[in-house]
C-alpha cells in the first residue's frame, strides 16, 4: 500500500490551499480533535473524508468533494473555502441537511447560497 501511495503522490498534485471556516460544520461523531487530525491527513494527501466547499460555480452553493478528488489536476493551484468536514459521503449529505435547517432557522428563508456566503 505504501508503494501505491508513493506513486499517487508523484502523479497527483497537492498544492491546493484549503481555508477552513471558523464555524466549520462537522459530521456526527467527528469531534474537534478528530477533525483536526483529519484536516492534517487530507492536507498531506493521505486522509479519507469529504469536504463541503463553497462553490465557485454561480449555479451551485456547495461542492461535496472527497479527499481523493482533491489530488486531481483540476484543483491544482486553487484556493478553496471549506465549510464542512465529514468522515463519509453519507455524513456529508447529513451536513447539508443541517445547513439547510440552520439557514431556515437563522434567516427565515431557504436561500442557502446567501447563508453560506455569510459563514
């Protein structure tokens, strides 16, 4: 497995700048301590989890990206804003549900894009 990781490290780029929101959404069971460890692993190109990113696309509000996808050339040299961290895809979907509930509770509207921009 270490050989495969070494090959992937040479093939894929890791120079992506991840900026984490101060009030980062975390999936159930993911404590602050576990989240910090997961962040370090993801930034080193070794962790497995999902990040909820503010979307650059004007039609979308959130991109759910696996840590493996961040190794793609598409992300090379980009700076992204992480608004949520999950240990699985199911956890990421649950986080989006939580964000929608929070958006409605705090703003009284369903404008998730506006709410995310305020984070």
